[in-house]
C-alpha cells in the first residue's frame, strides 16, 4: 500500500472515531527562560472536544501569577518554543481578523481573553470556546498557549497594540498543545 493510501485510511479512521468520542489534548505550561522579572509561571491544561463540531473545554491550573490580577491568555500560531515564548509567533489568526475578546464574533481564533489569579497567584481555568478546535483548519494541536504578564484589553484600548495583542505585555510562560492517547 502506498503512503498516501495508508495516510488516508488513518485519517478516515481518526475522523470516524472522533465523530462520537471526545478528542483530548494536554499542555504543560513552563516558564519562559527569557523572563527577567523573577516571576516563574507554570501549570497544566487539559482540552476536550466532543466530536468534530463540538466546542473545546479548557481546564487546568496556572501557578506563579501576580496575585489578584488578570493575565492575557492566548493560543499563538506556532508550537516552536525553542527560543522561549517569543518563538511561538503571533496569536493564531487564520481568518486575518482584528484582536478581540473571547465572546466577540470578530477576533483571532486564539483570543481566549484573560485568566484571573487568586490571592495565592493561582488561576483555576474552566472555559469553553467555540472557535478553537482539536481537528481541522482551526486546530490548535501543535500550537502554543501563552500566558502574559498583563491583562488583555480585548481589543478595546484604541491603539495598534490593542488591535493586535490586547496590550497583554510580556510572555511569562507557554506550552505546546499535544493530543493525548
């Protein structure tokens, strides 16, 4: 059997299995080695999508954040974090839209808004998003989650930084999305 036929059969098997089952991915969030503030952020995420058309649920915990502060939380276009979180590129934006909030119709696919750290600097994440996916052209598998130093202004800041990054500041930590077995 040639490679194309084998790959096609594997894709069809995965497609059929994913129609009724949950697709699960995980992310290990590690501190950016280039951060010089002394802030060390780490954590883990679990992503679950029910079938091919279902929303993605993101759950997990991030630690080491600034207590009682919002932190920008995005999916970036690349899963390359070899040079730190800056290697992950810009926000994942296959539709070439302006930056926005997670509830905005017009937004980057990777715009997930903010996470709120509690008094101990821990953010407990439990969110559902309908624009990211674990399969297809909006798949975030192999891309990087990035946690930022400042709150994301959700594109409402009235300047160029707001329209592209939400003025969320430095990249404190990141991790690459991988499918779980």
